[in-house]
C-alpha cells in the first residue's frame, strides 16, 4: 500500500497577473469606501454635537441681521409677538410616528415689526383646516422659543419636487417666495425675514395641535458599522488573494531508479 499524499511540503507566495489586476483595484475601492465612512462618521458626530450645543443653550434674542445664516442654525431664540394665523403655509409629506400630515408654517409678527416664518409643528391630514384645531390657534402677544433654521431643498436636485405657492403648499421652504405671499396680502407693516426661519420647540398648546419640536437634533449615525463592513470586505479579499497564491512549489520530474529484478528475470 502506498503512503498517503502529503499536504505539507514547501510553499511560497506566487501572485498571478490577472488575479492581481482584478484584486488591486477592488481592494483600493473597498479601502476608499471604508475611509469615506470614517470621514462621514466624524462629520456626523460633529453635526450632532453642534446641534445639541446650540439647541440646548439658553434662548437668545433674535439677531437684527443674518450675514451667515448657517452660523446660527439650530440656535435657540426667544421670540415675542403675535401669530398671523390667516396667513398659514403648509409643508407637505411630513410624518409623525407613521402618520402622514403637514407642518404648519405661520408668519409671526415680532414686536420690532419684522415678520419671521415659524414652523409651529405637525398636524394630521384631517387637521389641515385651521377650524379643526381652533383651540390651538393662539392669539394675542406671545412669548415662544424656537430653533433657527435655513431654508431650501436639502436633497438631490433631480428629485426636487415643485412647490405650489398658489395653494400655499410647499414640499420645501422657499422663504423669498413665501415672503411675497405674505407681504402681497398686506398683513405686515415690517419686512419679512427671508434669510432664516424658526422651528417652534415642544410646548403646551391647547388640543396639542400643532405638535412642535420638528427639528431633529440626534441624527442616525451608522457610519461606524458601514466602515467596519467595507474594511472587513477588504480584509477578506486580501486573505482570499493570499491563500489563492500561496501554493506548493512545483517539483521536477521524478528520477528513474534502477530496474528492480523480478521473478524469472536473469541477473
């Protein structure tokens, strides 16, 4: 009986051309994706920290001007004035705990004469009509707190839906256009602020409509898991590449030994 074939022996790493041509670009892409996710992780952590710092600080007076609106976004401000409820706008396709509805955006006449658009919060579709939530239509001089926000479409350009100013219905806030809708009807003696708007914070409102606090402070942050996934794929690829090319050394042809004498053979 012959001895079993040995799986030991001498091996060495011998890369092949086409496997290397395919593996190297793939490895570069996987490492690049992992690094990109690490960068996104640091950006998201900074964004969350910024939102928390600005939104949780003490409320400040509304600035007189906004040379750099992004520099004050998410800042908590104290506002004093009156809502102009007959000038409501509606921000569509908004959900709350799986229910579809609208955000109610109402001009707020400040004590200094200026008008600031305030996102009062979310209402279900069946409560779009102000008469259905009359007890929540606060009147008279009010003091509220809100977070400053910037307007504009935040998604990709090709998916940008058109607004319907004639219906006072918007998918995304376009402050200059909305300001024209307010001032055209002569509701305000002062200018409408178009650099920034405000999201009302959660507060006690009769009937609990609208539901304030629509600004998200804590954002979903899965970038660490994504980075680990891409780096893991890169590691797996390197292991497979190594094992595929770590082969036994090729042995030369076997040498023929002296012919054995068998029965019936002469010496």
